[in-house]
């Protein structure tokens, strides 16, 4: 027996709901991932500079 979820006036099963959520959050997730990668890159550069100063 399928369970139905109402979203924006449309009834969706679990699979359709999962697709809907992924589609709605894809842009936000991509932006978040880019920000994290950029911050990690800056931290790695900073660490390398500090290691070179100590050597």
C-alpha cells in the first residue's frame, strides 16, 4: 500500500516526493558545496604558508 504526501496541491508518493525535494534543493546544495570547497582551498593555502614560515 502506497502512502501519499500532498505537496503544493499535488499528491505524491515517496519516490515522487524525493525527486521533488532533490530538484528544489539542487541549486542551494551546489552553492553550499562550492563555498565549502573554496573555504577548504583557502585553508590549505594558509596552512602551506605557515608550514613554510616554520621551516
